[in-house]
């Protein structure tokens, strides 16, 4: 089950997220990009 969250993010990073998320072949939307990034961070912590 997915739940919405709220985060305060630097404007430069938001601009990067929006640019990356525009590649619809790679990401469905901004939430998907953020979820993938967090999963990658989690995997690298192991």
C-alpha cells in the first residue's frame, strides 16, 4: 500500500526531478522517480 508524504526540497533539486521525470519511458511521474531514487539509496546502504 502506498501512502502520500510531504517533503521540503531545494528548488534546484525540484527542477532536476521535473526534467528527469519528463522522460516518460523511464519514469511514470515524479513520485515514481523519487521512489526509485530512495530504493537505490536503500540498496546501497546494505
